[in-house]
C-alpha cells in the first residue's frame, strides 16, 4: 500500500531530528510516551464505557 509507506516515511522524516534529544533524555521520552498513551487510553475508555452512561 503506497499510503502506509508514505505515512511511515513522513513519520520517520519528521521524528528524525528529535531522535538525538530522546537519546540524551530517555526519562523525558518515557514520560512523554506515558502522557500520550494515557490520553489515548482515556479517550478509548471514555468512548467505550462511559458513552452509554450519559443521560
């Protein structure tokens, strides 16, 4: 699929300049990933379980 390949290339092209920063500060990268995955997890739980509890 060309769409997926182009998307992966763009992510790699955008993230490459920040890779050296993440190598120097691994704690910052882990905290950033925890915040990002926490937001995604909260939105998934909110849409899956809390949507039918609203009145």
